[in-house]
C-alpha cells in the first residue's frame, strides 16, 4: 500500500474525532442551557414555536418558511398559526456583536441595538442580544405567552431546571424578574457561541474563486461603508455590518398591504425610547424616520427574502436595487425622508459586476449543520 493511500484511510477518523472534540468543548454550561431553551417549544403558549422555528440554522438562522417561499411568504407566522408581524426575521447569528444602542458622533448616527429598528437597546441589561431574547416569548404575534412568570414556570417544570440552577445559583428560579433576565442571558450565550457564529464560510477559509474574489473587491469598494469589511472588535473576520441605521429607500411591500408605514428607528425613538431612557432627549426623531439597521451579509444566501419588509425575493434583486434605485423603474420608497442618495441608488455596477458581487455573497455561507 502506498503511504498516501494509508493517509486517506485515516482521514475520516481524524476528522470525526476532531469534530467531536470541538463540539464537546465549545459550549459553556450557560451556552448549553441557552441552546436547550432556544429550542424549547414550551416557550410558546400552545407548544408550537421556539426561537429555532423562526431562526433556523438551515436558513442562516432566519425563518425557514420564508426562505422556502420568498415570493409570497415574507414575514413570520406566530404561534397561533395566523398572526403575522410586519417585518422579515433577520438572522440571529452575528447579531451579538451589535453594541448597546448609542449615538455615534463619528458615524453621525445611531449604532447598535437589536431588531430592525433598534428597540431592544441593551440599556436595561447592558446587552442588546440578551434583552432581545426576552421579547418573543411574550409577543402576541410570536410565541404569545401570558407573562414572564409563565415562562419561568416552564423552566421550573423542565428537565433542565437543575442545569439552570447550576449555572445561575441555587435561588435562581425564585425571583421571576431576575430568572427571566437570566433566560435572556443564556440564550444570548448560545447565539454568540461558535455553534451559531461559526466563521466557517469559504470566505473565512480563504477559498474564494476568481469571480468571488472580484466580488469581494467590489463589496470592499461599494458596500463596506455600511456592510463593513473591517475585522470584528474581537479580531474575528468581517461581520459585513457596522450596526448603523440607514434608509436605502426599500419600497413598501404590497404583500403587507394594510400595515402602517414602517418608520423604523425613527418610529421607535419617537415612541417608546423617549420615556424608557431619555438619552436622546433633544434628538430630532424625524431625522431617523425610515432608517433600518444594516443587516449582516453573512449566510445571506440562505435567508431570503431580503430587506426589513421582505420586499426582495432574491439576492440579485436586492443588490440590483442598491445599484439602480435612482436610475431604473423601482416603486417609490416606503419612507421618502432621510434617504441615502450618496452611497446607494446609482452605483454604476455593470450586470457582470453584480454577478460577481452575488457570487461573493454566496461564499459567505457557513457550514450550517446544527451540532447535537
Ligand atoms: C414567529 C417568529 C419568531 C420567533 C418565534 C422568534 N423570532 Fe426572533 N425575530 C423575528 C422577527 C420577525 C424579527 C424582526 C422583528 C423586528 O425587527 O421588529 C426577529 C428579530 C430577532 C433578532 C434581532 C436580530 C438583529 O440583527 O437585530 C434576534 C437576535 C432574534 N430575533 C432572536 C430570537 C430568539 C432568541 C427567539 C426566541 C426567544 C426568537 N427570536 C423568536 C421572528 C421570530
Ligand atoms: C449606505 C449604506 C449601504 C450600502 C453602501 C450598501 N447597503 Fe446593503 N443594506 C443597507 C441597509 C440599511 C439595508 C437594509 C434596508 C432595509 O431593509 O430597509 C441593506 C440590505 C442589504 C441586503 C439584504 C440583507 C437582508 O438580510 O435582508 C443585501 C443582500 C445587501 N444590503 C447587500 C449590499 C451590497 C452587495 C452592497 C454593495 C454593492 C450594499 N448592500 C451596499 C445599507 C447599505
């Protein structure tokens, strides 16, 4: 037997052991607990939905139902099987790098927070991702639980109650508000783990084809102002978002007809935030109308449809829109105010260049299998 042939025989065994080792070691007890709760159907009132339902690994941690049918199914359906929100489910992966919502003088805009409009600010728990996780279980158009007490009771009654106490302390299920906050913290720990934020795409492994490399260069030139290509704050590879807010003029989605105009960040700031945390007392709310959080481009090939309201069924269309909004026949923007006309709208990319950009976006897909 030739030596290299023997090596080939050994290879699968080596890969298997390496894989198993990485799994076992990669989750902290808190992340392990969060992973269980992320998938717990009992966090919905009728036992039909978990976070995973709308943020599934197969869809890049976005909604797999929408992914299957991006032309007609553009927003998630709630646990009752009927209710729909007005927004497209973004990926729960790579969201955890978003800082607490704040005004960034250098960027001359708001940065951070969770959700398309930033309303899970992070100001309460110091962590927008943990704060975000506390929303869906109680949201009537999502998991629809009656109150935080009911969710904590699910944990008390669960098989993982002892793990919860091990992670957060012997009294951790007594006081409901603090137990509920810890549920958010554990789920966030899982979402930030390397089972969700994997950094295993071909881009991460430096395995780009020639077309993808051309696309990478075009993205660095034309997209990075918003979909940042700089390394993440912890030195990880690019996250393809600066977590800022921009109105790129996405048209209203006719499939959501009847919904009120979505003012995004401005609508949120004007409503809840002023009373919750008067950090932006004298801000001009109208200057934020129509702005939505810049989404990550990681795993974007799996998370159709695109845009806050799912207006674009395909990647090609959303890139075309950025490129030709002002020079081709697109429907009017949902919100006319504050539209960015400097960086998007007339990028001048040729059709072949758009092909390369889309090819590059498709290289950003991680190995999306869920580890047991
Ligand atoms: C019924 C579907 C549904 C369920 C269930 C659901 N989500 Fe979401 N999720 C959404 C939608 C829709 C949005 C966007 C809403 C918005 O921006 O107003 C969202 C937003 C998010 C975001 C924000 C990402 C970002 O970049 O801003 C995260 C993180 C997230 N969800 C995690 C979770 C977790 C954790 C759970 C379980 C506790 C959960 N979701 C349950 C549909 C769902
Ligand atoms: C001026 C900032 C800006 C620039 C430049 C920009 N984008 Fe975006 N992009 C956004 C914002 C903001 C959204 C979300 C808008 C919304 O839904 O209202 C978005 C959405 C997207 C989406 C949809 C993602 C999803 O999950 O829904 C893709 C894909 C995308 N951009 C790709 C690109 C590419 C490729 C380029 C360069 C050719 C580019 N963008 C340039 C701000 C920008």
